[in-house]
């Protein structure tokens, strides 16, 4: 990591410092709502050694954690309290949980500091790594400079940024990272993939489903490549089973079935569905809340690889089909169409292709406009709309104007900033130990992502191309 740091030019250091400062002002290390379902597994399995969530769900109430009553009150056919969320995010976060537990053996408070801090920092790291993977993919497929524009747009002008810093206990950063890692390995020497490579691809495919069930079918993208030997599909299948295996006994114990279960009244209904609503509704519609994603989708017409185009169409249609068939197609109390955040690496590639076509000057200007819309919309959603219902297009547009005066509040939610800098203005408590701990965690996440950016090889089928991409990246950072 030290050698990698020496390769960075001053502008890169300033960018990292700026990122850290923004995170200090915005990152909220809070577990709530869906995050309860994702992270309750850790305490019940590691501390209580069972799958009885009575203790965990009682802690939700006593610790005054925000929650959806249905998710912590439902019982399954086996008589146990249900957890309808997959275990993948908890497994990925297990190392940081174990370290935190070693330093804080009581395991309490289950959803407060220090556990809420370290677990949401794990989510932050996954989100930053998702952007690194997206950049490396877009650089290899398009070019480094358009890739930077595409990643910046996908990160800042979509719901990704909201779930990176304001709701990090949701699984969206984990899913974006898993999809990015799967695409990276799929693209890596795809025409010369060994049996071990097929196994690794299968593991990442299973991990996508282990983090979010609806992302599991994305593993079929791997089959767009014909194996050099037919039996290479066996290690691919083995990898899928190995990665997804932890979910099977959990579902068997909780639901009496190896298949994932859904809450009562939440069965998928593919006909007639809400597919146009998912895309264009004022109720968190994908394109109406994040119009830049229209360009991301259109950009795949310029992506110079047919198999990648097919992969994106399949992924997009899959998420649209599953999202549109859900009774809560709008995503509940959500900022934008959050269930598409897992496709962030795809969106970055599509936007990079558009940026390459129209040039950097127009691209950066357009990205700035879309980011401004998104920042206003986040403020609008948080301080003006403030409801889980459909705001309607009229309220969205008028709310954008009203939201201007609330914009400073976006940079007053970060735990580190509140504890170290803004506490007098917010009438909060000065807490240098807590603030410094959160800031240190953010620094570690940023440093790890920067190291990955410098060290991660370009995912290309040709070794010479990989070396050329690495050389271009180093020259770009120097």
C-alpha cells in the first residue's frame, strides 16, 4: 500500500482528502429498517448460537431502532420469528463483527455503537469497492477518462449515493459490489477461463443471490461464454452451491423449506405487473427520479461488445420483471428505484460510453446538472416529501424548489462531522472519541478503496491489454 501511495500525484491525494471530508459530513452509521433483517443474523448466530430472533427483535424496540412492524412480528409455519432477508450481507460483514465483538464482548447494544459503526463501515467499503470495480471495467471496455465520468455519474446522480452514506445498513452497496466483482471476473480472460476461473465465477454468482435473492439469476450471464471444455460448467455449478449453501439450512430451520420465503401478501404477480410504473412513475420511478439512467441505458448502444450488451439487457429486464411483479414495486420508503442499485457497474459502463461519444466538456457539464438534480431530490425526499406514499410529479417539482433552503442539512448528518465540527450549531454533544473513531474508519475505507484502484488488474482477455490498461491508469494518477 505504501508503494501504491508513492505512485499517486497531488491531485489524487486532494481528491481522496475531499472524499474523506465529504464522508465525515454525510455518512450516517445507523442500522434501521431493512438493515435489521440483514444484520440480526450476526448476533443470533455468533452470540446466541441459534436462529431464535426474539432477543434481537426485542433489542430493536428497547434500543429505539426504526423498523417495519411486519418484519419483526411475523412468525413462520414453524412457529419461529421470521427473517425474510438473506444472510449474505451478514457473512460479508462477519470479519468486522468478530473484531468488534472481541473488543466489546457483551455484543450490546446490538444495533448501536460500536456495532452499528463497524457494520455500516463495512457497507461503505463495499460501496467504494463497487465503484472501483465499475471504474476498472469501464476503463477496460471504453477508456479511462470516460470511465471516470461514467463512474462519477453513476455514483452521484443515482440512488447509489443515498444508500452509500445515508442508509448504509441496507444491502445495496453489498449487492453492487457483488455484481461488480462477478462482472469483473466474467470479463477477466473470458476466452481462456480455466476450471478454477469457472469455480470463482460460480462463487461470485452464488454470492450475488446470497446478498439479494433477485440478483441470483444474474449468474446466468456467465453462460454467455462457451466453456473451452464442457465439464468446466461443473466447477461453475459447484461454486454457486458453495456460496449459496449457508442460506439453505437457515431457510430450512426458519421456514421448513430450502426455498426462500416472502412475507404474507408479498407473492410476485407477473401479470399484469407494474413495469411501466417501475420505470416512469412519480412513485420512485427509475427514470423519473434518476433521469441520467436513460442515458446509461441508451449508452449500451455504443458499447463495443455484443455479449456485454446482451448481458446488460438481460440484467435490466430481470430486475424490471422482478421489481414490477412485486406488490411493493415502489420499494417501500425508498429514495428512487433502489432495487436497481445493484446494476451500478452496468450503468457506469453505459454512461462512460456516452461520455466517450460526446466528449469530456459536455459530459462533465451534464453530470453536474444531473448531480445537482439528485442532491436536491435527496433533500426534497428527506425534508419536504417526508412520506412513503406517491408524492406525484407536482410535489416532486415544487419540492425541488423548496428543498434549496434545506441543502445545508445534507452535510450535517454525518456522525464524524456532527461529533467533531458541527456540534455547537446542532446543539449536539461534543464527542471527540466517537467522532475520531468514525473518521478513522472512513479513512481506512477510503485508503483500502484507493489501494484496490491502483492494484486491481484490468479485466481483459489479453495479457498485453491488461498491462497497457495498468500503465494508462498509473499515468493518469501521476
